[in-house]
């Protein structure tokens, strides 16, 4: 589970029969503090690679932008590859299963005149879009 800010607009790719995958970086920051002896410990920011599939990827493409605050739940996936110089590189990604958009949406001029409300928080769950085929034991 992570809460953080989107580092750049999602990169979305489409494949087989209108299926999508979206990737984006998420920054989480641990606030700095001062120790009892007066030593300052600075803020620490970590970057995470998020991966969204199918319908959730399409929602991310449409509604998530750089700077937005997200809450995500998912599982880790580790992989490696050899770069152009032949050096082994390691990648850790979070396969997102549940997401909540925490950044309030601004009303567009047409919505403001129509009086429709824009929900401040939206939640998307990958489990809702596919049946749970895991065994219960």
C-alpha cells in the first residue's frame, strides 16, 4: 500500500483486442525530522514503478496526470534485463490491484454551468473487473 504523487503522465500501450497497460512513476516522501541532539534528518523521496492493466489502465489514461495524489494497493514483480552495454539491470514494479484517486477534480466550465458535481475521490479495484480464480486454500 502506498500513497504518493504521480511523477509524470501515464505511458499507455494497447495490445490484443483493445486491452491496455499503463505505467507511471509514483513518488513517496518520508518527512525529515530533528533528533534530540539537534541533528537534522532530511526528507527522503523514493520512486516506485506502477503498472496498471485492462480497464484500470484506461481509467488511469483518462483521469490520472502528473502531480496527482494516488493511493494504490498491489503486489511486487521483480525482473531483470541486460542494457545496451551488456550490464545487468534490475527492475521492481508494483502491479496495481486497487487504486484511489485522492486529488480533487476541478470542474470544467460546462460542468460548472450544468451544476453537476465532480467526485473528489474515485476508487478503482482490479478485482471487480475479473473473477477471482484463486483457490480458497
